[in-house]
């Protein structure tokens, strides 16, 4: 009834800080695994994290095109995460009918 498998998912995230971009990417792991398996997940355990790309984007904003310049930064990251999952396949559960 309980099955274990290893899958690889690619997730991406953007944020105003490095931690925010990583957190946004890691929060996409569970929905990505749910889409690919379609089973009920009991445990998701990351085994390996590979950085595909990580970018820092800098833009300079100016008031009235000349005054008070300030620099804004944003970060984006794309990760390949290998996860070990333990799941229950609902199709293999024998349900009784009434």
C-alpha cells in the first residue's frame, strides 16, 4: 500500500532578497510533486539540490528622471531538486460498496 520513489522536480522563485527567492522556489516543491504523481503524499524528503540559474537584477530608479537615484535589487533562482517521496496510491485501496 505504501510506496517509495525518487523523482526530480524543477522549481523557480523570485524575491526581493536571496532568502525570499529561495523560499519562493522551495514552496513550489510540494505542488510540483503533487502534479506529477497524483497520489496522497505522506513524506517529501529532499535528497539533492542543484542550482540551475541564480540571477540578481539591479535597477536604478530616479525621481523625475534625474533626482534621488536609488538602486533596487531583485533575485530569481531556478533549482533542480531530487526528492524521495513516500506515498499511498488511492487506486490500490479496496473500497467496499454499500
